[in-house]
């Protein structure tokens, strides 16, 4: 596989990943926001006896919830971060029961955060997939502008002999080779590191030639 083919395959994988995440995100958003809208609409209808006003309230609440969930997903908020693993939570309950016999239920709000965390993870599912889709799309490597050609020239230099880490090279071309996992570093002296091709990089050079 040549370097250009390797780049195209990688970009194809990232594009497919982005499309699938958009599909998953859209499905999750329709389900969660649809359910929230329905609940808010029924509550609003019971409170106002006006279907139009209930729909407006439900739309505003649903839009606000989606915006908040998208901001949290963009900020990389993990709704399950503060939850204890099942075994750790069981040990914590046992410790509380030993210290306060028969009073574990009073600490249930502190220990039973799994339901809240699970619910928030479901709400975040749609926006999180959209954010991940954008990240996958931006992770594609540009095939225009001569970057692949410059990376090919740098690859040939690595194929001839390893390059000391202090050697000046095209940073964008070097980053491309590193992102494709074609390089390895070998320490020759205390202050000298030589960069060369790994097995994958050598295979690309062989098939390109």
C-alpha cells in the first residue's frame, strides 16, 4: 500500500466513523428529546389546559436541555465520572452499615447516584455523538496542497537512513508520518535520538517503490 493509498484509507475510515456517529447522534437525539418533549407537553397541558402553550413550553424546555447537553458534551463532561465501581460502592455501603447500623438508607442519596448518572449518560448520547463526529471529520488528513507528496519525500529520506531528532524537516510532513504510525525512535546516546521507519513504514516504502 502506497502512502497516498494509506492516507485515503485513513480518511475513508474517519469519514465513515463521522457519518455513523451523526446517524447514532440523530437517533439518540430524536428519542431523548422526543420523550422529554412529550412529557413536558403533557405536564404543560395539564397545567395550562392549552395545547399551544404547552407545546411552546415543551419546546423551550427541550431546546434548553439539548443545548445544555451539547455544551456538556463539548466540554467533555463525564456524567459517570463521580460514580464508584459496583464493588467499591458495595464496600462503602458495608462500611456505613458497620458504623451506622440500619441507617444505610439515609445515605442512599449519596450512594445511589447510578440512576442519575445513567440518565444523564442517555441524555448526553446524542450531543456526544455529534461532537465525536466533528472530531472524526477534523481528524482527516488533507489530500490536496502537496502535503502527501512532501510526506512521501520525507519518507524516502527516512528509508535511506535514520535521521537524528535534531534534523530540520517539514513539520507538517513529519506529523503526517507520525499520525500514520510509520516512525520509531531509537536512542543511540544519552542526548541523541535517531528517528527511523518501523515495520509498517518499511512496508509502505517497499510497496511504493
